C-alpha cells in the first residue's frame, strides 16, 4: 500500500480513496452517508473501504465501493498479513474514521 503525499489535492484530481472504518457497528452504519456522498465530491475516484467481516455484513450491498474485508488484527503477524494484502493498492487519500491505534497503524 502506498500513499502519495501532496500538500493540496483538489477533489476532482483524487482518483483513489481508502476509507478505514473497521468495526463498531453503529459507527459503520453512521459512516454510510459519508461514503455514499464521496462520489459526488470526487467524481471518477475509486473508493475502497477497509472493514471487518462483521461490519461488512451491514454494507455489503453498497454500490460503487470496493471492500477489503479483514479480521481485526490482534498480533504482529496479522498486521504483516494485512500489509501484504494491501501492497497492490495505491491511494491518493486515506480517511481513517476512527482514533483506534489499530486502525491508524
């Protein structure tokens, strides 16, 4: 997984976005309107949502979103496996919608 660092990137230039909200079912449910609005402000951008298996069941039917479904990491090996899984992805923007260390790592 590689992020391009830019000081300012106009919304119309964003081509790929990663949204991270792993679990907390209520928070995932509340994030749905935000994710549905993203294509309006970033037309043409691909949206990838990194989400836990349980939370994915709430949003699996959303159109226009690619999901990376993972188990919540509990060990270094889990984080390493996640890193390897995300290696082919490249994002212009990452929205980490939770303050948990796990999500930010």
